[in-house]
C-alpha cells in the first residue's frame, strides 16, 4: 500500500489501520534542537496526512452518493427522490450528526465535481478542510461554469494562499466571485436576510450561547440599545460590569421579567435525594444537559442561579413536581405519575424526558417528533417501548427507502437503525440522574 509522508523521519501512516509512529524524546538521541525540529516535522507531516485523508474522504463520499443513486434508480425510486438518506449514512459512518453529514457530502460534491484545483490543494496539504470549506462556501452562489473559473483563477495548489489566513482566503474568493458574476453575489446578500434566525446551544458551566443572525442594521441597533442601557445603569451606580448589564437587559426586555423564566416549562430532572436531602448527584435540564445539584436546588428555591448582583429581584415561581420511577439496577425509566388523562400527551412527555435529545446516533438536535420505532402501518404499537424521540430531519430520513428501525431488548431502551447498505447502529436512551452503573 502506498504510504504518505514517509520522507519525514519517524512518521509512517498508511491509509488503513496502521498506527502513527511518533518518536519520543529520549536522552542521547541528538541535541534538544534536533529533537524539537524532528517533532515539528512530524506535526507538519501529520497535518498534511489529515488534509490528504480529507480529500480521499471527499472522493469516497461522492462515489458512494453515485452508487446509492444508481441502486435507487434500479429499484424504481423516482429521480426527484434519489439521494435521500445519503448524507445521513455519511454522517453515521463518520460519527457525525446528520446535519453535519449533509454538509460534508455537499462539500465533497463541490470539491470533486466543480473545484478540482481546491481539491488538489487539499490533497497536497496546501489547504486544510476548513479553508477548503471557506472557498466552497464563498463560491456557492455561482454557476457551475463560474465556480470552476474562480477555482482555476485562484488555483490554491499553486501557492496562491501560502501563508494567508482565513480572512485573506475569504476576501480573495469573494473578489473573484464578484468579478465573475456580480449580480449573483449581490443577490446572495439580499437573500441572506431571509435566513435570519435565533439559535441556542449549550456552553460550559450551566451557561448557554443565545445567538441571533440579523441583518446588519438591525443587529447594530440591538447591540447599541443594550449598550446604552448598560452604560445608563452603570452611571447610576449599578455594580454589574457592562457585559452583565447588557445580558440582563436582554433577558428582561425579551421575557418581560428580570429572571426571564416565569411561566416557562424548564423540565429539570433530579433525584429526590438531590432535591430534598442535599445530595450531590447532578440533575439534567432539558435542552441543555447535566447541571450541578446545587444549581438545580437554587433554581427551584429562588428562581435565580448565580446572577452575581442584587439588582434582580427574586421571581415568584410555580413549581410542579412529577415523580418518575426508574429501575433500581439499570436506571431505565419505567413510569411517571400524572393526572392527565390524554394518552398521547402523557406518553409524549414521558418519552421526551427519557430520550432528552434526538435518538439518532451522534445527533444532539432537540426532539421534534415522537415516532414509532416500528411504523404503525407495519403493526407497530403506540406505546413506550415502540416510541422514540427524533428531530424532524432524522424522522424524514427514517422514512427513506430501505431504512428500518427496531427495538432491541437491552438493559435500557435501545433502538437499532439499519441503513440501505446493511450497516446497523444502536442508540441507547441516556441514563437519568441517580443511576450508578455497576461494574462486573
């Protein structure tokens, strides 16, 4: 098998399952400067290998897409539906989320089919995957012909971007794209306003990133308003720093309450020992993940968690407690008490609590659909064992031809996914707070 990077002493990596050999620093094996120089050479060689493997992954992904489309055509799948589920299979193989898998497949097709010079630069190590992605992104609005022309003009494999950072690469790609098709570039800017959105993702230490993608005028106006409010509060003797005051103002103006959580269902799951006995077992907050026990008790007791100042008054909260029953040995969620008599509503809350996020492997998206593991049309029952929480995209992918799922008997609720290639992937429901795995 052909090896990459053998010219670098001490490094040998084959495109298979061969290990990476890294020389360790040992006394008597040259001067310190020699050893350091060798380690830098290894780092460079490994980086070039990563780029080369990424380029190979792109070629393999495109070949897989073509093979799947051919199989679907032979199976009589309409042309408009061919290619469905390919990105999800790429994601599972690369242990990525389905959304990321679709983007990786799109990147691969752009590089292999439309941007051979950028692919060559990636294969030779002149570009890494991120910078190749930037070039693809900045030429996405162009026609196939114009994109190929920009790819040839920039020709990163000739050293055009040697020593250049991300901003320089993006600027050069934008300029080249505008010269080729200024109308498309301008239209892209106009369409960008339709993509305005707000997103939320977890941050360390029980924090979150609330991000708004806005047109520039609106974004600047919002930031200016928050800045003015913060500066006014600080000039009046408020002890918060500017960032804290801006964040608190944002919460209060959007929610209408200083604490920002009155009347919102947070679904905080904790053990009775944590809530009533001061136990240190962490809790789980729906849509976020694991949170410290003290944080959960503080939230339930005062409605505030580490605000760091006295300017925000305590909020009156209505707290509803719902008991959940788990198996003592496995942590499997077995039942929940509820006064609700609507079967679908109670069962939905139960499954959402059990699954927490989308049950597709590597997908952390919020649950949008409660789906039958075995479809109802195939005799699947509407019960706890045959239910699973999925995001919208994964639920649609599951309905693609030759995909199947089934429940597997295990210590916790387990779903097995089978893809059109026959590969299987298992998804286990996450353990609830309080479960201590046994060691055998």
